[in-house]
């Protein structure tokens, strides 16, 4: 179901390239919805997206409005420390950063997209396995 919503949003974004820009918010309503459908529970993403689209008109001021998601960080199971005799080599492993989570309160975070997808480097044997895309 999530893939269906994401495909519909991608099609809408391609069509909207040919229309004048009219969104009052940053990120745009379609980007906001896409981020939510990627990272939040489906019913919550749908409700938050509908609320955002309903407020995208002249009665509301607009501005910067990042999506807020509930997230519980996993407990660390490994410590990523280099042994004293191993030198740091950034070419051995790259982890892509796609979203930044900025704390809003104890369990909720702002979801911010990293558009240049900068890389964080860890030695290969200390990096967690990357999930297939």
C-alpha cells in the first residue's frame, strides 16, 4: 500500500513540473507527504498529509514546516571504536545519510531531508550491514 501512495506522489510531482508553483510551505506539500509515507505509519502519514494539503491556502501563512514523526531510537548493540593500531581510511566504507532526525520532544522528531546525501565514513568491519534498496 505504501508503494502505491509513493508511486502516485511521484507521478503527481512529474505532472506538477509543468504547472506554476503554488505551495505556501517548504518543503512542498508533495515532498512533505512523500517523506511521511517513507518514514511514518501509513494512517498517520495519510492524516498528516491531508491536514497539510488543507492548510495550503490563503487563510494560512505557510512557511517552513517539516514533518514530525514518532521514533524510538534502537539501543546500541555495537560500539564503533577504532582499535589503537588501526588507521582511519574513509574509502573503506560509506554510509549514506538520507534523513536527519532533529528532536522536537522526548519521542518525536522533525524529519529533514539531506539533499546532498553526504557520507559518514566508518571502517568496513565496524559499519552495520546496509539494507538492500
